[in-house]
């Protein structure tokens, strides 16, 4: 998205985007998006349109436990794995058969996985699998189903 604006604006726009995804809750992030749209909308409508169009996907991490937010807000683990594989496959001499290529990629990813960080908040995973809902990083308890006696 930063490629849609002139280079001199990119640092301030990057900081404003950071304000969006570093907000403590969804409401503050929504407000930050509105401020972003107002600030850059007139001159850089294509960049603002990207944020507005992908608003739900951008803020989807608020529906997960707060411990997981650091992991969900970044693509570094994916990019790191691809960089490792690309680095090695580019330097491999000779034609690889499909089987050899798959084996090499598997072993590279397996080796790279040894240095990955553990997931913060592993204790929350069973809740996610069970379908427990989270809002702004906190577990949502449904009190509407209980009735007074």
C-alpha cells in the first residue's frame, strides 16, 4: 500500500498505519482508520481505499486472544520460510527432479522450523478449537442465556 504514495509521505503514513494495528481494542482501531482516511483521503485515495476495503481483514486479529496478536499481526514467519527456501534453491546447480525439489524444500522447512518462536498463549488454543469467542482479546462470556429465578 505504501507504494501507492510518494516516498516522502511513506514514513508518516507507515506510522499512522501502525497506530491502527497497535490500538488496544477494535473501537480505537476503527477510530484510527477514520482518522487515517480523513488525513490521506483527499490526496491518496487509492491507499485509503485499500485500508477501507480490507478493514475487516485488517482488524480480524481482535477476535483472537490478546496473547496471539503479536503472531497474527505479522507475516514474518511465512516470509522467513520462503526466504530460506528461495535462498537455497536459487543456489542449487543443475536441474532438480520434482521429487528432489520437494524433498529439498521439505528438509529446508523442517530445519528452519527449529528456530521458530513458540506461540504465546498456547493455553488459549483449545478454546479457539472449541469455538469460544473473543472480543478485543478477551474471552466473551454469554450472560444473555442465563435467566433470573
